[in-house]
């Protein structure tokens, strides 16, 4: 299995070399600025006692306070959190967000926790963070967490400080100062960049076929938007397995089915396809929207799609990148494609600090403008550096901003 942090560092170094980034800047970025590693003891409702490893990484804050992402899953590692913190640093730069990159998480299985267990776990997580707050570190949601967890985290922060501060936590419910449009923001951002990339390749989305790997918040939102656009979704998968129908899958019906059963498998009118097989399905577009390193050197050669749009963080390894580039496959990188969530989190913090809240039409219009600008900047930078892919173009553009900030601060 590829080390996801080493994959991220490989991309960083490749972009730094091609982009001619200052060696001192590159040395700083080889590791996070700050790593918090702690353990949370908890008496569970079952009567059991467990100690949960937890992490918070501040990767780089040259451009502003660190923000985003709290992941809870059983196999979580520090390397994963470090990689995601680096991705978030680049993602914020790509989307012109004045923020640094952070990521945090707890090694736990949400399925084994009661609601009360989960509440006490995330409250304990917030208590352990230092520094924290809207001008230092703003956590948000990720795999294994959601609006309710963020509401508990916000309340815990406010209990600690004695002040109401909606800008201290992202991805919370709108009634507590969250932003409308946040739930589907990442999926919508993937859709926006997918359409732009398809247009650049001369593809028409309404006449294209697509595979969506992952049917959580990101994959389901993206699939729904693709279906409405007229695209034919031929395969969908989740952690339990996949489904396939060459004639297309009705996403509205599938969404209702998943809400009832909790999984996509056995959806009427489809045949099974495994997660190992899904990337070899004959289609025009693939959107990996689950976890990292799913397209790698052992399966990249089987990809038939012309376009891959990364809905997940780090779903394509460095080796697979090279194989796919050799096949002429265009990849829209995660740090642009799935930056919709980070962008609306930025809107959320801005609204929380100002006490001025925007409607859904405004949020979606601002999101589209910012995401398209990030995509166009990545494409332009890639063209300006011979042999650079969209991924490398995005990273070069981001690194030049970080380089400028570090020089102005006197760090290098």
C-alpha cells in the first residue's frame, strides 16, 4: 500500500522542481509546522473503557490561520492526517483562500459508538486542541463526522471561552451560523470542474458516460448533478460493493434506495461490480470520491476513461499519475476539483465573523466563480511549464503564493 504522505511529498517536490521554488521554502514544507498527538480516554455507554488516539496537524500558516477537516475512522494514521494537511494547504492556495492547511482526526469506528459516546468524544477532542479559534485553527467536518458533530464541537468551544463564536467551527448547521450550500459544496465543485475540463477536451457531458466510486456526501451530490445534466452514470460503488448498468443508473431512485438500505449493492436493474473492477469499466469519465490511493500502478493500465476528476483526496498515486499521463488521460486534481467544501467553509467563516448571511443562490454563484478561476489558473500554469500536468500546474501556482508569503514574512 502506498504511503499517502510520501505520495503527497513526491508531488510537492516534483512541483517545486518544475516551478523553480526556493529551496528554503521547500525545506519548510517537507513536514508540518505543528503536530498535536494525544489520546482520549472514554467510558463508553456499553460499559467498556477505550483510549482513542487523536491528531491535529497544522501544516503551513504562511497565508493565514489553519482550517478544516476532522476525520473519524478506525484505520486512521498520522501520515494520513499529515498528507491531508498538506493537501488542504495547497487547496486553500488554489482557491485563493487566505488560510493555512490543517487536518485532524480520531482513530475510532463511529459505527461502534452510541450518539452519547460520539458527543463526548468530539467534545474531548476540542478541549485538547491548542491553539484554537477563528484566528488560529478552525476545525471542520470530514469522513465520520458531520453537522451534528460540528454543533457539539462549537458548543464545547463556546463553553470553554464563554463567548458565542460561530466562526470557530466550520460545517455546522445553518441555524448555528453555518452556511447554506455546505452539504453539497464539495460535490458541486467537482461537477463544476468536471464540466470545465470536459469542455476543454471537446466532450459533451450530456452525451458522456461516467463511473462514480464512492456514494457518500460527495459522490451522491456529484452523481445527482451529473444525472440532471444528462450524463449516463453506468457504475456506482460504496464500501460494500458496486453496481453496474450500461444503460445508466437513475440516481434519484438510487439515493432513495441508499437512504432505506444504507448501501448501493442489490439496487434493482443493476448487476454487481467490485471496487477492484470498477475503474476498468468502459466509460468517458471516472470520479473517485471515496478515499486515497484507489487508482494505483496495478490498476491504472485498465482505466478506459478519458477524464478523471478527483472527488476524494489523493485517490490517484504518483505511479498511477505517470501511467495515466502516458495513456493521454486528463486528471483534474483533488486540490482543485474537491475544493468546493473548503471554499464554502471559507464563506461560512466570513459570514460568521460579519454576522451577515447569504442565500443559496449567492453561495453557489460565488462558489462557481472561485472554482472556475482555480481551474483556469491551474490549466494556465500547466501550459506555462512544459510537460506539467494539471496537478503539477495547481501545485506550482500554490507554491508560488506560499513562497511569496514566506519571503515577505522573512521566513526564508
